């Protein structure tokens, strides 16, 4: 079956513009995670969805970042008024279960979206 | 703030040599996960350790979680060229009811044939 897919694979935008990044998790996976990886850095946790709700938004770096998940499937990460420091690879992962204590199950990662803010 | 330090940052080994990467947390972890990222690829989940002092093996890979649940290590025996990549640890820390997954910066492993 298909794995986690993300789109676009690359996005170049101008500072101040809004961007939307999409994640399509593995069918049937209830938990969905967003991370970002800046050049030379480790992965940074952004947000976690269990179904449509987001019990943990603690990793969102600022109020310019928001995410939603509809129908318990596709998720969109929106960055408003992008800044150059937002440039990174944004990774999405899904797992079969999340649970109260995340993450509790194997996470399957998508290929990522490389965002470049000029 | 909470940090997970990972050392070394880089490791170059001859094929057949052993390799170890270490993670140390400034705070007690609920669990720790290990990921491998091949060059140009995305992180792949390897394993999760939960119990104090836990040791798990996957073929040539041995994962340990410290007694105090503040440190962990990944050891690869007799490295192969297929082991090349960056190995990340990630520790889960709870503050109240909220969990935060903190990643180390990774250890980049290169293997010379």
C-alpha cells in the first residue's frame, strides 16, 4: 500500500507570503505528526494529531504556524507571513495509534516538503 | 530548557569496525526513540525504549536505556556500508499532561569500504 505522501515536495516563497503544506497519512492511521528539520539540526517536533484533534500543539514555534486535520486523514500545516528562519524540511509522519502517551507506535515518515523562504 | 545532547556529531569508521552514538538528556525521559536517516532520505523509526535499564537488539544494532532514564546509546557491531546515515535519538518528556518529543542533533556515520 501507499506510504505517507506530502506535497509539494519543494516550495520556494517570498518572505511575508503564506504557505500551505499537505500531508496524506497512511490509510487507517489515527495519529499524525508534523516535524521540521533545519539544515544541520535534529528533528523538531511541531504538532501531533489524534484523529482530528490536536492534544499537543506545544511544538508550534509561533502563532504564525497552524495545522488542521479533517476527516481524520489529510492534514495541512499553514505558515503565515513566512520568515527566512522558517526555511526547513517539513516532515509528516503517521502511526496506527497515538494514545495518551505519544508516540506509542511505529511512525512512518513522508518524504518531506523543502521550504525555502527568500 | 530541556535538551537532548547527542555525541559524537560525526563518526568515520572503516567497514567492520564498531560504532556507538550516545544521547544524554537534561531531564528524565518517559521513553526514547531512535531513528535512522539515509543521505537524502527521511528519518526511519528504528526502536523505542521505555523501561529503565532496557536493552534491545536488532541484528547488529544494540540499544540501551540508562537506569536513570536520562541517557541512551546505540551500538552497531561490525559496521557495513549500508549503515551509512545519520542516527537520531528522540526523548519524550512530560510536563504536566503535555508530552514533548525532543530530538538530538544526530550522529552522522560514514563507513569506508
